[in-house]
């Protein structure tokens, strides 16, 4: 049993293979958090200490006992109004306008399998793979009920959390903040690892101590954002890749979020993750329920590398869905950086012809195939094929491409509308524009109100007409601006604070419908590259275009940051032309290929401009990727270097789970006169195994490579790379 409740002590214990999580219903019915960390068996309530906290709030039930204060005690779901002055999960406005809530334990349920969430993405599992604990709490004064969900997947050391808030009272209440999870640490010094960035430079790692005062990351942009990823790690100060205690929190949601970390007055640490409370208020009428999106938690006592691999596995196997989740993804060529909006049907077919000769498996037609889309300021919303530009219906292009032996994929941006479009002229009120104000433009486009079903349904029908007209086998789902003018014509003035949450639910409903109607279409998420790279989107499509930055050297850092929370199979990554369009940098084709192979692989350039020698190299890359697909996507991923370090290397490795083979990649990030020799230590090999370097034929002992490392061959020029494929030949 992964979940146990001891009636005599009121202690809930959740066990995964290598972690334990404990909480206790105390004598007042408050649900206290006791422990989260490496696996233990005994009760952990001895960790709680009680001292005079008279200057904090003391719960009335405690009478004259000034040592009982929720300002000092660790909790599962802290609320505003209980004397806890730290940041809380729940802030609720009562019918009388006061802000207060005091949740106490009422009952619980434990069952096999994993709970699901209506309308929201969530980890799923077979009955025998998981257990669920539901704890029901209630605020007696208002009648608000909170059900805390815990989904336990022992083999990945994963516990998922969610919350359902139901108004069981007789009058409406308003939620001003409804976070999903709180982790209270009684003692210890921790670092917070967050992944910040900007368009074309996403998910840079920043690690800093959690200090007194509040540190928060989040998004107010309507999408999870380029600026902060909804994934963070709390780690012991000394935790590294291979050792130390660490915790990961991944928010399974694609809209506004907030992650908080605070060291309090008593040296305790509180970490919160959930919906962003700014731009949010949610009116719950009597009988109505509200679901807080899921957070995936994982613990590793064996360092951050292991923590990442826990997330890789749970996301790949128990969050991504559909037939493509564990299948080889087609190697694709996308025309965006080859042509931008300036193409004809002939040009697209020419790229296809080149691609087929090189072994590429799919051609993706990016932006510009619809309406009058010759510039990025027009036609979004008019999902009608531009037959003049393509030289015929979409089906004629697709048939030609299919006849070359290639699949065909298409770019769409369903949530957007251009002011210069037939849709906007017919339905200006479908765009999010605040009445009486001029909208804020971004990329010259407006956002459609996807919180309204009729709006989403119209777009759905027009996209289906296109998808039904031709054999489309892949969709690139883009979103190229943030939501600013938050307004829905259908929502009343008391409900405008719900619009962004309902927008995201509308997006999920739409994606779900597309997925059900077209189970054979592979969906790749995109949001100006990696602006909506989150676990929520991965529930609807198993890969996401990682960044609009295709420069291999920048990509090493972007993909490094991404690897902390997301599997390699989720990372859309392409080889593009040099000089690179975003940075002007020229990187050898070999290195561009090696970097893009650490993802769902493809090309994004005019293949016709390659020299014959380059074409041969591309052929070899495509073959290498196909040959190693299983190792790359299913293998254990190891970060071997920190590419942010001055003079650092880009070094990573895929090792088969059974240690039978490994693929090492090293990229020189800079070069110097009279160079030093760089070394890397391999990981994940069988210590007693003997491995053969497939190219050089040299034999190595697994233990030697993992303990002594290996010298990286000298590279004459910067940005050169070296790959070594090791195969197990025997064991001592
Ligand atoms: C942004 C995407 O990330 C690009 O790859 C490309 O699809 C453009 N949008 C098209 O407008």
C-alpha cells in the first residue's frame, strides 16, 4: 500500500520506492505537514516543536496555549485568516466581504488508481500503478469544502497534488488565490532552481539560496511564458547532479502561474505552486466546484540528475498520450527558416523532393498557407487555404508530397485573430478587447476569446474543414502573443477575473477535441518557440518546439535548462542554416546535427542550398538519428557538464536503462591557444561491463569511464563536437 492512515495518531503516510510523505490531523482537526524526503517508516510527528508564539496568531481552540500557532506549524493547505502570516494557498472572500477561511479535516478516501481532473490535464495511471488519497477539509463558517488530492506513482517517486474547492454554503464566495500545493520544510537551508528567460532564450537555469522574504516566479501573460517556466526545484545547498536531496514541482498547466519560496521568521522554508493570484478571482456559487490544476512532485535523494529522470519518465509515460507518445517521431523538415512567408506550392514541393532524397520523413508547411497571409499582420482567423499561393488545393500539394514518400504537416495558430481578417470584420467582439479601450497589439494580432465555446467552436469547424480536405499527419500549434486585454463579452463584471482560467480550459477542450477527432495527427506545441513549454501542453501533444532560437550553441544552454524538467522526446529541435538567423553564428553541420539530435529531430532550412557534401552529411545524420532513436528517447539522460560555466563544454549522454549502450556528445563552446585537455566522466554504465567505442574500436571498462572519465579529443576550432557510441560487449 502506497498510502496508509493510522487512526490512533491521525498520521497519513505516503510511500514511494525511495521517498516518504507524512501529514497529521492534529487534535484540532488541522492538517499538518510532517515530512517529505527520503524513505522512512516511523511516525515523524516528533519533529514538531512548540514554543511560545504569542506574537503570532494562536488558534482559538488552543485556549491559553500560546505555543500553538499556524504561523509556525507546517501545513498542507494554509489559508488566509488563521494567523499564518506567511504566503498561503487559499485566500477566500466570504459573502460578507471578509477574507478568511479555516479548513479542518472531515474525512478521507484511499483507492487504487489515479484521480483525474475534469477539463484539466493530469497524470494518469493504471489501477495497479498508482494510489489516490483524497482528504476532505471544510471551513465551517462559510461551508467551503476543499478536497486535497494526492496521486502516488511509487516507481517514479512521484506524488501528484491537486485541489477541488466546492461551495457547500448558501451564498457565493470568491476565491482570490487558490494555489495547488504547499511544501513546508521545518529546517534546513535550501536553494531554489528556476528557469527564466525571454523569447528565443528560454529556460536558463538560475540557482540561488532561498532567503528571508519572498522569492516568486510566475506568469501574467495568459501562457506559461518564455520568462519563467512552471517548473522549479528546491534543493539542499550541497545537492549536485549525482548527490543530495532535492524536490521538483511541475505545474501541469499552460496559463498564468505562480511559484513562491520563502524562508520565514523561524528559519522554516515554505514553497507554494499553483495558479497566479494576480488577474484572478473566481466566484463560486453555492454548489459550484473549482479545480486547481495539478502539480507533479518528485523527490530524489540521489541528486538533481535522478530528479530530472523521474520527471522524464512520468511525463513521457504517464502524462503524454496518444499513439505517438512512445513511437519514433518522424524526422521532419519545416519550411519556416527556408522561406518565411514567401513561398509557392512549387517551392514547398521542391523542399519535399530534396527531403525525400535525404531520408527525411515529413514535410511541415509553416505559417503563410491561408487567407492573404503574405505578411504576419493579416488573416489569422481565416483558416481557408490560399489556393492561389499554393497553386491549387492543399490536397494537391499533400498528394505530391505523399507521393515522394513523405508525410505532411501543417502550422496553425488557432487562438489568434488579425484585425485585417474576415473573421475580425464579422465578429470584432470575439477578440479580447476591453470595451471603451483600445487593445494592446502584439505581433499585430489580437487574442480570440477561447473562454467562449462558440468562438472556439467556429475555429474548430474551420480547421476541421482544412484537415478533412487533405492527408495532414502533424499539426504545429502556435501562439504568438500574450493575453493582455483580459475581457470576455459573455462574462459578467463579477466574472472577469475567471476569464484567463476559462481561456486555458477552452484551449484544453479544443485540443482534446482535435486529439479525439484526429488520433493519427501528431501535435507539436509552440508559442513563439518555447513560451508555453509546460507539462499541461504535453498532455495534448507529446512534443513542443523548444525555442525559436535554432543556433546550436544557444540551444545547448536552452536544452540543458529544459532537460531539468522535461524528457528529450518532448523537445522539438532542428538543424538550421548558417550563419544562424537569430545569432549570426556559424556552427559546423556536424555539431548542429548532434545538438538537434538531443530532441525530436528535424531540419529547418532550404535543403536545396546544401552542397553535395553537406547533403551526404545530412543523410548520415538522419540515419544516425533513426538508428539511435530508442537510445535517445528511451534512454536515461545525463547532464555531464554545465554549459554556463566559463570555458565550459556542452556534454551530455544517453545510456540505455540496462547499461547495454550509451551515446556521448561533447561540444567545444570555445577554444584557446595552448589548450588544456578536457575530461568528462560517463554515467549510467555497468561498472563491470566492457564497452567498445563503435567508431574507434577501443575497449573501456564501464567503471573506468565512470570513475576516471575520458579525455575529450582536441578540437581545433570552436563549436566542434565529438560523439562516442559505446556498446556493451561483455562483463567481467
Ligand atoms: C513562431 C514559431 O515559433 C516559428 O517557428 C514560426 O512558426 C512562426 N511563429 C510563424 O509565424
